[in-house]
C-alpha cells in the first residue's frame, strides 16, 4: 500500500529526472532498494513474531496473548503513518524522515535481538514507530521524482516500486524465518536489523539522485506551533508515566494495561478521524456525499483486514501446532507460509490488471463497489475454507500444508480486488481540504481491523475455534452481499467518481 502522493514536479535536467533505472528516474532505484530492505526486515520479523511469542524457547505465551500482541503491533504500524506523514510535512521533510525512520527500525530490530524479555516490547515499539514514519513518506518521494501527476512514467514507476515491496516480503521469511526458527530466534531478529541497515546505507549513498525538494519541509511549524506541540506532547507523556508508575508500584500491572488502551485507540481514533471530516461544515454537498460513500468502503476494508491479517497470527499459530508442514516429504519452517502471499501477488497482479483492462474495453469492467464486494466475499470464503483443516485437526490429525496455501491464495485474490481499488478510490473521493491526509485515513482501516482482532484475543476469544472462524467468515460474506445490495445507493453518494 502506498501513502499520499505529491503534485510537485521535477525540473528537467536535475539528477532526479535522468532515465537510468528501467526508463525511470535514477532516484527510483534508491527508493526501490530502501523499500525492499525495509519490507525484508519488517516481514521477516513479522513472520517470526507470533511463533517466538508462543515458543518454549521464546516468551512462552498463550496463543490468545500472542495474537493480541501481534494484532496491536500491526495496528500501531498503520496508526502511526498519520503522525509519520505529519513529521514529513511539518518537521523534517520526507527525505530526513525516511533516513531517521530507517535508523529507528534498525535500532528496534537490534533491541529485539537482545536475549531479554524486558527489552522485547521496547524493540517492538521502536520498529512500529520507525515503520510508521517511513511508510508515510517514502511513497511521497516516489511521486516527487516525476513531472506532476500526468507524467506518463508515474504509474509504471509505482509498479516497479511495488515490486520492491513484494521482493522483500517474499525473501524475508525464507531467510530470516529459517534462521530464527532453525538456529536462534534472536539471531533472526538481528538479521532483520542487518537488512534495514543495508537499506539505510544505500538510501544515504543514493539520496543525491532524489528530487531536490524531497529535503524541504512543505509546511514547517511556526515557533508558536512548535512550542504548543512540545507542551502537549510533554503533558501526555508525563501523564502516561505517572499513570503507569502508579499502576506498577501498586502491584496491579499486567500486560493488558498496555494492550487494552492501544487496541481501544486503534478502534476509537479511526472513528474520531472520520467523524471529524464528516462533520466539517466547510465541505460542500458533493464532498459530504462522497465521504458518506467512503465510510461504506472504510468499514468494508476494516472487516477485510481483520480477517486477512490473521494470516500471520491465527493461521501461522495453527500451522505451528496442527499442520503437517511438508510437501512430498520435504519439511519446511512455519514462517515460510508468509512468502506465499507476495509470490502470488507478483504472479497475479499483472493478470488482474490485464483482466480489468480487457473488461473495460468491452464495457464490462466491474465497478469499484462490486470489486470491494468481491474482495470481502473472497476473504470470507478463505475462512470457510479454513474450517476444513480445523476439522481435520480436531479429529486428531495433522492438516496438509496445501490447505493453508489454498487459504492464502484465496485471500490474496481478495486483496488484489480490494486493496488497489481502495487506494484509488481514496484519492478520488478525498475532499480537497483533506487530500494529503486521506491516504492516512485509508491506513486507519487496517488499524481498526487489527485492533478488533486484538480486542477479541484480549477478551479470551479463541480465534482458532471452528465457531469463531465460521462467524468471521459469515460476517465478511454478509458484509460483501449487503454492500452489493446497496450498490446503487453507494454509487449515488459517490457522485462523479467511478
């Protein structure tokens, strides 16, 4: 998923405009490699995380607590893209923000590599903060390489950039996952730090090829705004320190004192942001109507990501305990399942793009609403499919690995229907006033979905139980069908957006 784009142009003849990387500005190679290494470190750590949390040689936690921690972590990554974008716009500028973010991520992985449970959560927090800072700004710099939004190379550039994401995501579980599971958990986390370190080094060496204005701060804070921001930040930080000091010294502290507030924030903040935009009286009638339609897409996306992101927690933990992780007698680490999604994306993304173009020429391309419905139904069907291996495991047998591969395949097809369309419709339906913030709002749908999963886990709901899986699957399918039934109304609210 890409963050908000800028409309700045690159002056012809600057280093950023040279066509030296697959016909694109040379700076694209720098950003491609930075994102590839960042995704390598992120997805490698993500593949290890739930397994490490439950492993006897790891933290030895229960599956419910592990799922809650994993879900809270993912929700934080996407929640922090909004303040990450704010830092890029108001404080450091995109280029400096990405460089600092890479350093924070590397430090987080190094902290995770320390053989101590006391430093584990600090490391996890640092990786989340760094990922939020980086994700919000690196795609902005890709857009800055081109001569405005109408540059014919722009879409192709983002396609190349997107391949970097999936290359990193594909390679990470095969390397970091193997080292972590088979050799040493902390060595796996250290390998993720090495990957991010390589990304930071090549970013610094190649930054001279980026657009010159990627170093500028678009809307720098005034002296008064800086003072006010620092006062507010200090107040809330002091309040948190005092509160947790009281809880800790009173002997009542448990992990839920951290998990519950964070999961609630992951649900409440998206609602508050959407409500604030919807109630803005400066928006004209057409913009208000589009925001009403967008809420339908937002809720649908939250349901989708709630199920989809369990591919790294619920499905991974099931594979660890109840699947026969081998093909034709050849065994493989559980973390390797996390490479299935990126390889399918790389294989099928061109197929879907070609299919939509072919249908468009015939006047039969599905509308945005119908594509969203299809994505929801598919992710629901993936969990109906999950019922089969669950049933096999409940019968005392190990489920075949291909059941899990099939589930990931169906989920990825749903992602290809919903995620690119969601990004596109977000940019098209954004009110002018909130144009630069709406991509962050789209990421909040992921936050809301993952936070909901976290709340269920904290409440003691076993997400690997047949009844719960069936209920989630039904919710997604019913949501998809409901939106399809109201598609005419949603299209009316969308106005001129198609």
